[in-house]
C-alpha cells in the first residue's frame, strides 16, 4: 500500500494544479463550449470533483453529506451506471451553478477527502483515489486543450499566458532506429498505477523495422502542404479523403495563411510557425496521409512501446497504426468503473507518448491514449516508421 502521506501529497498537489491552470482565465471563459468535443472549464472543475464524491466519499466516508443533490446530474460525463446526466453538447448552457459555487464544491470535497485520509484507508479506497487523481490529471490535459480551442476560436485570438512553451525545439538530428525481428512483451507489469487497458501483458512477434528518432516538424509538413498533399486523394484513406472534402481541410488546426506566411494560434497568441518545431494538432487521417506521401508509415503501438526507450518522447501524443482494442485476457471492472475504458474500444486509434500539457507523474511507456480518426484538438503529432 502507498503511504498515507504520499497519497495525501499527490492528491493535494493534483487538486491545486487544476485551480492553477484556470488562474489566467476571465470569468466569461469558464462556460464557453464552441463545439461538441470541447467542454467548458467550469464543467471540468465540477466533473473532476464529482468523481471523488461519487466513487469515494458517498460510499466510504461515514455520514457524508452531498454538497448538492443535482451535481451528479450536472457533472456526470458518460457513466450510464450512475444515472441521468446533462447532454454533452449542453454543457455550455450551464450558466448555473456559478463559477463561485463550483469552487465552493471543489473546496468542500477536497476538505472532506483530506479528512478521510487522516487515517489509514483500505486498498479499495487507495485504488479509487489513485484512479481519481489520474482521472483529474487526464482532465488537466483536456482542460488545457479545451482552453486553447476556446481562445483559439475567439476572433481576437487572445493569449492564455506568456510562459507556456508549446513548441520546444527538437535537439536530435533525424535518424532511423532499427529494431530486430523478435518476440517482445507488451503491457504494464502491474507495478504501480496503470489503467485497465494497459493490463494483460502479453507477447507479440514483430518483424524487423525502423522508427524515426524524432517527430515530424512543421517545416516538413509545410512541404507536404505545398506539394499538394491535401489535393491528392492517393495519399488518403477513403474516409480521410471524404473528411478533407467535406470539411475543406487545407492545413493543421490553428494554422493561418497571412500574406504568404504561415502562422498558428498558440497559448501565447498568434505566432509565426516555427519550421523546426514538432508538428501538432493533426488528425490520424493527416498523419497517415503524410506518411504515405513520404513513402513511409506510422508505427504500430507495439513497435512504439518496444522502441520508446531509444528516443525522446512526451511533447506530442503520437498517432499509431493500431486500432484501440483490448489486450488478451482484458477484464472489465464491475459497475461504473468498468465504463472507464472498455466501452470505447471501437472505431478509435491508439496514441502513445504524452504532450507538453500532460500532467507530471501521469504518463508511462505502456500508456494507451485513444481518439477518433478525425479529431485533432489534442497535441497530436507524427513519428514515422518503415
């Protein structure tokens, strides 16, 4: 079991960071929902708090009193087991509860949990708390990507702050790392925290392959654009080509062509595209098309996991060629916790690594992120394989 003081510290640090991320916001920013995939910052604050209340305090703290009887309806996300909830695309209509009320909710639940942790807790509570902490860390990343989408779709393109570095320069000169044919073990060893989709450690056979030691850069992707990559169906899946035509796609998300120069919206406002920085905010469709144009491919998630110790990762979530599926002997947990990962194992692609907005002490080499093929508001990039 984890020492109580370690668990307390991790919990308190995580709660504090969520509030810190919201400090640059104006009160009006908290409730904006410009599209279905983006949730208002206020909703993220309430939802992460509700998770602790619903799964821990309600069932494990004697004589616990709910902060508000309607908050489960307001801040439940997709848990069918828990009951009715606000429709996802209505989250931006929640002018009430107020931001102040949501912060009262945060502090109430945080204090109640801190009180619970003043004594030794059971293995079950420890597991649920770690799940809640890492769930909140996931939402810290979503909070940052949603804030960027909210501000990046504001006609004034306002900045979030002056210090956040989204486009770190890669120091590596591009080269290929070769991995020999063989049988390799994939998945979490069950030492330390992980999600259930990482379990079911198993062997896979891999043919000999090579993987890039660096990510595709903005400059390299500009070459793809200027070579007509968005105009040639030969590089795209059929669904990807339909997406390009229907959505009139011509460039990555947040990019703008101004007087023949490329600019992109960043958390520091509109900036000229840095050609040497790693590419960001592209869909799986675009990642696949670029790889086709280069005469290469995307790595599978298994190739990525086997090779990851040989290159630097963590600035971009990296699209893989792997569909999001259960590992052998995957077992879904009973009840609402079982809804966390298993029910999404269809029509999605796996991403590996992490990003510049991923919380500390959260990602690991076996972490399996996943998104639909057309989504790109996350910090997604490309590492090629061949």
